[in-house]
């Protein structure tokens, strides 16, 4: 028995010794990896410094060390992804101006798609919108300057300028045989982000053009004003380029009473976050349709995707843009900064938006409603109507004026027939109202 104890103790001693030896080796390996990594880092920095020195000494043009460093930083940041950038003093100043919400520009949101500078969406009512710029247009040239290898911030900086001055965008548009030059006059861009109208007596149309700091309050106010008569809502996020994340989360929260809305995951756990709905924030539970297209990006994709995942809304239109990444602006001096992608968004189901977008439940391409009306098919009511219309011509001018006033707040049948996506969305709401007995 004594021998057995000795053997056991002996085995334990050997095990401890081996464990100590193993952990010592692991520690040595770990230290070795750290030293190797540090050596590799120093080699890379030495190589960078050497290249800078050679270019500064032998380049055909006299380039200062400051200019070389700026170019190096610009190249490094732009090659990380389409949305990361080095912000020079001018770029950083422009970004601050934009954040304040009023600036001289075109009213256009751009992004990089397949290496080309593309229009995500024109902002409703702005010079770009009025000039006919469309979501999906590729900007080939800004004035006479090619956009090839141009960063988003460079493009934005050129397009902004003094109010009243003109700029020419040469665009490539799907379906057109040659590039289109479009002249736009810069204006002060102030954005009204929420518009509310009525469709018939019991359907509310709410258009959100961008996610500024007033979206939640404005949408809530619009819904409450018509709550007693509203049986369904059409939420229009077409050509909405995004904006503030908290406003997107809050908009979903208006319609959803529980569950996750969106999560963000980054390389560092500190950047991970989950945003969830709260019952007390729910304003309405009536049937909902969301309209989207290729100009719906970022925050509008979070809203449409989250409502789709919760089966709270039917999404109608076209596949969205596919921007599901999180950027932060990190100052490096008082006058310069970097814009860096730190995380990606994920919808409640776990799917990503990045480069994929949100696929609509019902795909509908834009256009007018086609009607195969037989103009020769007359009915008894039509004959009587003809005489009635003749008598009503006296009051025609007054009726026309009344229609103009009402169109600010009401979507007419004529307007509906010019927008097939809206027409389909409205028909779906009408069907849901009937089937759910709202």
C-alpha cells in the first residue's frame, strides 16, 4: 500500500514537472511570437521610412515630406474599404459643415459601387433632384475632372461650393447609349426629412428622405395626428441614403414592441452593441408596407430589414444599396482626422446588409401603371356622365384650384398611377386591412 502511494506521488510529481516545463515552453513561445511580431512591425516601418526617403530625394518633382505623408495616409485609408478616408484640414472642415445640416451643394449622396463613383440617391427637392439625377447613376466626370480613383470625400469636396454657382456632372445611366452631361446650380441644402399625406380615408403615406435628428419625433407626430382614422401605413424609404443610427432604431421601435432591431459587431468587443425594441415606444400596430429601391442605403436598410425580419411589414420595390458598415471619425490633430470603418451591422435574423442589401418581399420596378382601357366601351353611366361634365365645366376652374391645394396633403389617383411601386404597396395595405379586419 505504501509503495502504491509512493508510485502515485511519483506520477504526480512527474505530471507537475511536465506541466511546469510545458507552461514554460508556452511562455517562451508566446514571448517569441511577441518579439517576432514586434520585429516584423519595425521592419515594415523601416521599409516605409526608406521609401519615403527615396521618393523625397529622387522624385522628378520637388515633393515635401508633409505632402508625401498626406498621400501615403490617403492611399492607406482608401485601400482599406470604400468608406474609410484620411480627412485633410479641408475635408475635415467640410465634414463639420455637413454635420451642422446646412451647406452649399447639390443635394446628392454618393458611394462607391464596383469601383465607380455612384449616386446612392438625390435628396428630395434639392438641385440634384430637380435636375433629374437618379439613384444608380454613375458619375463619370465632375466638370472636366475624371472621377477615376477619386475618393468619396474628394468628390463631395468638389461638388460643394458657393450657392448660385454651376457645376456639370457627366453621368452614365443604365439604358442610355451615351454619357449625359447634367448642369446643376448649387443651393443651400436644408433637408425636410419627413412628409406625411393621406391615401383615401384610412391609409397614411409617410415619406422619410433621410435620417436626421428629428425623424422619430416627426413620424410619431404624424401618426398620432391621424391615429383615429388610420388603418394602414405606407412607409416610403426610396432614395433614402441613411443618416443617424439612433433615429433608424427609433423608427423601427415605433412599429415593433419587442426583440432586437440591429446589432453591430467589430474587431474589438468594445465596438459590439445590440439595439432592442421597447414596448413603451410602440405607437401603432396597423398593417405596414415599406417601399425601397437601389437608393435606399444604410439606416433605411436597417429599418426595412428589421421590419422584414420581425414580419412586421411587407417590403416592396427593388433590392437596396447594401451599405452595412459603421464609420467613426477619429481626430488625429485639431484640424485633421480619419474616417474609419470599425464594425458591420447585422439584422435581427443575423444576416448582413453589407454588399447584399435588403431583398424586397415583392419586387416591383419603377414606372407608371399601365391601363388597357377600351375607349370605345361606353356604358349607360358614361352617357349620363358626359352631360353632367358639360354642366360642371362652369365650376371647373374652382375644382382645379381645390385639387392643387389638396395635393399637398393627399395622394390622388393620378399621382398613384404614375408610381407603380406606390400603387402596389397601397393595394397590399388595402388587402391587409380587409384580411385582418382592421
